C-alpha cells in the first residue's frame, strides 16, 4: 500500500494571489521637484514642467503619483500629471506604491472568474514572494464567501479556517 495524497484527491481548490500579480515596473512619481521651493505650486511653471517632461519613459509601467512634501496640491495638478501618464502607463493612481498595489489587486480580483469555486472548500494561499497587499485578501474573501463551501488560509498542511457555510 502506497502513500495516499489526500490533498490531491480532495475537492479542495487553491487560490494563489501571487499568480495574478501583474508584472511590470512600479514607479513612484513625485511632483515635489516641480514646486517652487518644494512647497508652492505655481501654475505656469508647473504646466511648463508637465509640458517638457518625457512621458514615454513610463511606457508599460505602473505609476503612483504623489507629493512627498507637505504642500497643498490642487486636484487639477494631479489630474494633469495623470492625463499625461495615461497614454503610456498600464495603470496610474494618485497615492503611494501601497495604494497602487491595492488598486491593481482590487481590479484584478473583480474580474476573476471564480465559478470553479462554487460550493467547494477553498484554501487561499498565504505565503508569497511578490508584494500582495493585505487588502487583496479582503477583496478575494468578498467574492469567495458567497459561493464557497468553506475558506481556509495558509497551506494545505497548515491552514487556518476563515469561513464555513452554515448547514
């Protein structure tokens, strides 16, 4: 009698968010250098900086636009920068790199086809080498909980129960 792999033979389905991680360079675009003394936005000079910048360098990148100094930035200024990035970048957000990753995963999870997980026990893989934001697990749980029979977190050999449908 050989060793039986009960996990492989079970109906347990695995979701690994690392598998949907979008490849591409992440860039934190800081507008502070376009401010007068890194504190005041002067519209004319700001618009000149935007007009003279080489936006093509962001081709196929994921870009987070922010200001690292404590300055009051009008919304139109960030929108102007975004409008120049949109034709080149894969994704543009206003915020830091954490916001960027969170938005990327929220969009990716929204479009996931999870029909294979209907009424099945599901394990959400917890360890990853790529920077999967913690919020991504919440987005996934929102989509899985209404359809899964049960949800575990971790690995098949050491998982933590998260949710189980009531009998």
